[in-house]
C-alpha cells in the first residue's frame, strides 16, 4: 500500500540531501512543497526540481509552492513578482486575472513546479484580520468566487494544478493558525450563505484540490476543520467536491500544540482528508508516516477510504502531470 503517496513534505535546503532523497524514494512520497529556504535562482530551482522528478517511481511527484501574489510570493527577485489578490480584484477584470494566472502558471511550470497552493477563497469579513488581509479577493462571496475561479482556470490552462484554500474560509479570524488555534462562533447558516457559497461556485472551475483550515467552528464541531469528519463531509458530499482534500501544514501550532504527532495524520485521514501536508517540521515527517502505516495495519484507518485516496492521487497525477 503506497501510503507515502498521501504525503507532501518539505525539504531542508537548496539542494537535496542524501537522506532526503532516500526517504522520498524508499517511501514513495507523493510530493514536495518548496519554501524560501529552497529557492535561490531559476537555474538552481530547475536543477532541484529536475532532481526531485528523477526520484519519482511509478507516478510524478507533486512539486508545490505557495504563489498567491502580494506578500505570499515564495519566489522573490530575480523571479517575477505578482500583485496581491485584492489588488487584482480592484484593478483587473476577471479576464485579466485569468491571463495573470496563466502567465504565473507558465513560469512555475518552466521551473518544474506543477502545483500551486492558490487561490485563496477566503472572504475578508473581518477588516482587522491580518492573517488574510489582501490575500483575499474581497469582502463578498460573489467577487471572491469570480476572481478565484478565473485564477484557478488560468493556472489549469497553463498546466499547473491550483488548490483552493482555506476551506471553509479564514477571513473572519483574528488568530493566526500558524501560532494558535482559532475558534469561531460563525453559525452553519451564515457559513452556507457566505463561505460555503464562495467555495461551491469556485469548485466549478474544476480545481482538483481544496485545502482545509485549522479553525474550530464551535457551533458545528469541536475539532478543527482539518480533523473534522462533519466539515469535510460537507465539502465532499454536500458540495460534491470529488477532488483531493489536502490539509494545511500539520506542523502549524493550531494543530501541534493540541495534538500529538502520531495522532494527527490518523485523525486527518479518518476525517476525510486525502493528502497530509508537512511543510517545516522535518522531524515530524517520518514519525507521522510510521504512525499512519501502523494505524493502517492495526485497522485504525478505514482501508477503503485510504485505497480511494491513493487512487485519487494517482488518477489526478495521470490526468494532469503525465
């Protein structure tokens, strides 16, 4: 069972270490996520992504990055810089937003990157929210869904997979889930009229991935969305999203301060997530992978769900990356 296909992991530097290469190949890891620590120049990045691609066994690796534009531009100068989502929505038409996303996707693909954790479908309902701020396209579901859809379609047209985030929406929080666990009082009725509506409409863009948020909506569930079967069921069943549900970084303190490394991947997969994202806590990766395998062998994971998630990963790679 290729459990490793359900993991996207970070690496330590601008070149791949021998241990990292060994871990990726021996465990048939599904993908890599790149950060500033991995990026220096176009030539360096192309060499790194080429080396990563050479490690793929039966199916290509997801080679991913956060390139939203604005302050979330992992690729700094000499790479091209891009405007924020809010700036795009305020100064561009949706057709121009599509063209910008296509151009960005074309650059990413040339560098060997095939998955972009963008666009944000968060609605900025709290103006004091600095976590999202200008990462959102706007304050209304209609605006956000139109521009997020155009961005997703532009990336797909360029050959790069978009990932809609952060389900069901991070736009009302004050706390940063990198540092603490946000707890929201938003009711299900409000979510359905606002946040769910934006995601429902943007899902029609055929984006193949949706990322969960580490937020507790206490009127609905006591668990954060990433670990909530209730919330993920709403995405998969009520919104009929048939693509891959990926967690936000499981090393963020919203999760790591409240759950053990060993229990997190099991809870996320049992909740309905398909891919586990480990960005910065490199030591947690082997522990989480071992715990996931053990849970599978012990019958603490739903065998059919895991098989389906693995098959969905493979199917999306075959459809988009080959």
